């Protein structure tokens, strides 16, 4: 089984240890994780995390932080594997 490489360092560094483990769980389950950052204006940016299986989107979430967008998308893609107490790192 070929594993997806780590996400872009800017994405990877913003994730907590729990979220990094969640990413590994997604990859091992055959998902691909995409990160898109929108906007560079005074109000801030929006981060969109898209989780796909093959060519098909499974989950998507947009938030003001990488952690929030990632956690919400993971919760949609793998609800039974979502940690009960979310880390606030």
C-alpha cells in the first residue's frame, strides 16, 4: 500500500498531534486530504479542507483555522473514528 506523502509543511505544522494521527488514519483508509487557503485580506483567510476517496469528494469543511476545518471534515468522513474530546493545541 502506497501512503500519501505528508501535506504541505504549512498545513502539517498547524495540526496538533491528535490531528496528525487523524490524518494518518484517513490515509490508511484510502482517503486523500487537500488543503486550500482563500484570501489574503485584513479580515483574515478561510481554510478549506477537502477529503476525497479516489476522484469523489467525501467531506469538505471551511473555517478560519486549519485545525477547525480539518477536524470538521474528518468528523464527516469518519464519524465513528472521531475523538470524543477535541484537543485544543
